[in-house]
């Protein structure tokens, strides 16, 4: 029996993988160079946005329609997974301002990735 994962789960996995690879590249860069550790939150947000963008772009490109909706939904799923992980590991990191900032970052990156994915798809009119 051939079991296939849905495109959304594949996209989510690829987005998480991109984020993990970027984290593994940035960590030694900060450790071994003169870059100050104060840039870590900014780099974390950039890595988050790139992972969500990649995920949303992949999903929208695969479907070829409704890029903005699919992108925003993937950004929301990514955000919910991060929120659950934060509650499990360190719930003191969650504040209202951080919550809103991260949610808006996820939705914007997802929406932009979804729009680009439509442009890259073969099925776009």
C-alpha cells in the first residue's frame, strides 16, 4: 500500500528542515566569529521567516492556486507548532508583544511565500 503524505505535511517538513539547517549554519558562525550574541533574536526571526516562506512557496507551487490563503494557513500552522513547543519547553518566553510579533511575522512570511509559489507554479494562468 502506497501511503503518501499530503502536500501540506511535506511542505511543513521542508520548512522545518530549512529552519534547522539555517540554525545549524548560524550557530557556529556566531560562535567562531566576532558577531555579537545580541543579534541572535534577529537571526532567529529571519530563520523563522525563511522557513515559513519556503514552506508556503512549496505548497502553493504544488497546488497552483489560492497562494495567499495556502501561504497564510501554512504560516499559521507553523506558528501553532512553535507555540506548542514553547509551552512545552519554556512557557515563560511567551508574552503578549512577542506573541503578536511572531504571529504577524508568520502570517506575512506565509502570505508572501504563497504568492511567490503561485508565480513559480506551472499551473498559473
